[in-house]
C-alpha cells in the first residue's frame, strides 16, 4: 500500500503525517485533493487527461466521505490507512484500484492515448487543408479499421460460408443419431419433443461425447445438476451450433450458455428455497400472479415457466421448471392475469415472456391474443423469446396467422442473441418471416463474461444488422452471486460502449447499456445515474445506483457491490485474452 500511495508525493505526505488518526487523515486528505484539483484546473495540459483527473479527484472525495461510509457501514479510507500502517493486508485487486485512482488523480492515466495507443501514428490533421486533409484522415481511419478487423476475426458469424457448411455436416450427424429426417428437423414440434434434458438428455450427450466433443467435466456438472433438480435444456438445433471439430473455441459462448458451472450448481443445490435467488424482487412486484410490474405503462405476463434451451444465467432461475407441459401455468391463472391487464388502462404495452411463451402451441397463443385484441388501451404487444436462436423453425406461417389477430396492435419480438456465432441463415429466415407481417425484432443482449471480450459485441451487432435484428439493450448481467462465473464489472460495459461500439455506424449501435435495479427496473449506464462511493478490500467497487424514477417523484437509491476489475481481467487472461488490451477499464467509473 505504501508504494501505491507513494505514486503521488502529496498524498503520501498526508498519509505519513496523519495516518494514525482517521478523522484527521480524512480532513487533511480532503484539503490535499482540493489543492491538487485547483492546480490541475490552472494547468495547460491535455484536456482529456485533465477530464479523467478531475473525475478521479471527485471519486476520491466520494470515497473518503463520512456520509458514504455511514451509508454502507464501511470505510475505504480506514482500510487504506490501516494497510499503510502495516496493520492489515489487502488484496491485489484493492491495490490495483487505488493505484489507478492515484495515477488518475496525479494526471498520469495516459488515457488520452487510447487503447490503440502506439499501434497508430499520431497525426496533427490541423496541418493539412482541403482534399489533402480529407485523404490523410481517410487513410488514418483505414488503419483504425485494419486493427478493428483483426479483433473481429476472433469472432466468426454463423452466417459465414465455412461455418454454414460445417453445421450442415453436423446437422446430418445428429439426424442420423436421432433417426430423423430433414422434414423432422425443420419442424419445431420435433425439436421440442427431442429437447435434450434430464437423465435421458445426459445419456444422449454421453452417446455423442466423442462427436460433439463435450468434456467429461461438463457431463459431470450436468449429472450433478440433475441430482439437485436444476433444470437444463438444449434443442437438437442448438446442439448443432456446437463446434464438433474445435470445441470450446469459437463456440465457447454457446456451450457456456447451457452447461451450468460448479459454483452455480452448488449454490442452487444448497439453498433453503429457490426463491432466495429472486434478485429482481419479482415476488414483491407482483400485483397478480404471473404479472411483474415495475413501470407505469408496461407490465410482464409469464404464462410458461421454462424454455427449450435454458440459459444458465437466467434472471428467473428461481422459477424455471423442466421443459415440458408442466411448465404451463394453467388457464385459470392466465385468465386472471389477462383480466388484470383488461382492468388497467395504464397498460399500453404487454410483454409476454416467461420462460418462453413461444413454447406454447399456436392454439394457446391464439387464445391469449384473442383476449388482448379487445383491450382498447393496449397499443403494443411484445413477445420475449429466444426461440429465434434456439429453434428458429418455431416461426411458422401458422404462428404468423395467429399473431395477425393483433393487426390493430403493434406486435414486436424481443430476443436474446448473445454472440455472432448464434446468428445463422435459419435465424435470418425467421426474422424475414416476422418482417413479412411488419413484426420487428429487437435484441436484448446480456453482456456476460463469455461474450465480453474486445469487439465481441461489435461482431454481434454486425451479425444482427445482417439479419435485420435491431440492437435494443445491452444488459449488465444481474449481480446474482450464483452467477459469479458470468459476471463482469460495470466499467467493462461502459468501456465497450465508449470505445469499441463507437467505431460502428450509429444505426448499428442503437442498444442502450442497462443495469437492472432490483424491484425498481432499468438504470441507464450511459448517463450520470450512478456514483462510485467505495472500494471493498477484495476490490469490489461500491456504487449508489439512481433509479429511473429520479426527477419524477421521490424514490430510493440502491447500493450495489460490483465484480472486481482485477478478477475480471484474470478471468479474461484464462480465456486467452491479452489484458493489456483492456488497460483503460480502470478509468471508467
């Protein structure tokens, strides 16, 4: 700690003189930081680095605030003080946070050089005029694109010709195994009937172990999940997206989508009740069974409590059942929920989700939409579904006929495409079918660890645009402890938006970065809707999150402990990433 604090001589002298007394240190450190701030404001230095310095000073002042300490019953300053005096040891993650904070306060972040840094020759374009200036700028941007292209090569699309041909061969292997035909494969009912789940599914995966190249470790995890009544599900279609020749490389996000890790299984297995995993507090935002309401003019209805492909990091893992008929909640409950929507004229949009509502039969969906079409106050009906990615053959002419019953409403589909490798010609055909009925498809991307590498989301956005899906939200993964293996720091999603996404045309990056506040709803991460107020000894940043109601009516803040940046960078290193590519992450607060 002493060497870290020593990165700024003035801050070091303050600790050296006053570390014995916390309150004395707090006051003198405040004075030191304000002195540094005043000096910085009077200097002619790089304006971008100055901006980071002033922001870091503000963060430091937030961290030493007594009010913030009382709010969370913890003092970052006291942890620093005691570590400085040698009374305690702190984690490397904590030291890294303090180191980069002090570097920024000292004007040494070097943020202005950008993460491309020395890979590009710095050109002063003001020295050129007219066409010459335009050519110089264009040549420079071409060099930026060449660097960008090298990153994108790591994330092929399911639309790439080589990938399409490979998957055709893999499909034939699976058809032979199941004794099925091409016609069977293209029938969603066959896909649903043959969902790989439970003990029988494990037997199938063991039979296919040497073909699909699924590891013994993953098979053991599935066995443990089954023993503890933790559902999993994989459609034959989704299984054919696995790489049979290069497993756990390009298809890593797809495999991690469906195979639960050990930490997750242990937490789910040892919980007294699955309801403890209701992170979003849906049980407390349910005015009627099946309904979740966090907003003024829209609410959720959940008629089906499973999916043909169950995502490990699902927000509703506490309520998800095994895929099958028993996941349908029953018509009595559905009717009561529909009655609630009918009686609430504030509901101008209904989001039908679950689980996955497109697991219901066309006749069941028809029964629901026949009721909704008569709700005069309802303008929009949204279906939340991942079947476009897991069983795209679910989008049929018959289904479109059912959805056309809502011709006087605005029907849209929200899906969760997670990687460019999931985007296939079959997905494109499904989107085009929906488009033929003027039904647009929007994507809500859950930005978890396995899809958060440099330019991975850029590759996804490009693939989405190719098939006509509109990027809508990029979700910070819920901070559910059982999902620890999927978590990222808030700084990474903000970094991605400001750095990688910014290189795309505006129409490609229409997604809004979002943090979901339990019980309250979506908090936009792009703006000033959060405050960093502490660093925990394990390196976790502590944020005050401002809910969406801010400025509308009186509401409460939410305190969130983030995933440590150092731990995340170590995770990326394990995935083969060069963590030097991410160095600017420390300066996104």
